[in-house]
C-alpha cells in the first residue's frame, strides 16, 4: 500500500477572494431596493453587482478589460431601464409588460445605476491612464 498522507507537491492557494460575496450582496441589494422601491439601495446594489461580476471574471482571467465589461453592464442597465421607464410612463406600449406595475421607478433605478456604472468605469480608467 502506498502512503497517501504526503503529497509530492503542496499547492498553495491565494487568500480567499471577496468577489462571490460582493456579487451576492450586490444582487440582494439590487433586488431589495427594486422590490421595496428604495432607489438608493437599488442603484448601489446594481453598481456593486456589475463591478463585482467584472472583477470576478477578470480575477478568473476570462476578461482582459474589466472596466469595459462593467461599462457594458452599465450600458445594458441604461437601455433596459429606459424601456421599462418608457413603458411605465405610458410613452411606449409593450403588450407583454401590460400586467406589471411600478415599472417606471424600476426603470429609473436601472438607468441611474447604468449611468453611475459607466461613469465610475470611465473615472477609474481616466485615473489609471494619468498614473502611468
């Protein structure tokens, strides 16, 4: 029988990464803010969610430019939020969304979160380029 109590090489792992917890907190915060109609909580949760998803994907080396991914999330938030807000105010009629209520405030939360996410990604990119 072979002795398996010792391994030939010991693998050391880096310290635990914070990304999974931040993704979960961002998702929970955004959902609570949207459901309870608390605009600041919804915006902060969506921004944290977008930034942490970009961070976790960059940490796993799936993306080379996490700021671009975060800005893309922000752009998606703006587009979806604008459609929801337009439908909620009666500007745009979408038959599938007719039975839903409160879409205007949810759309505004998405638009604001998108603007903050895109602005934050641009600010971080500008600060990094001046430091180099």
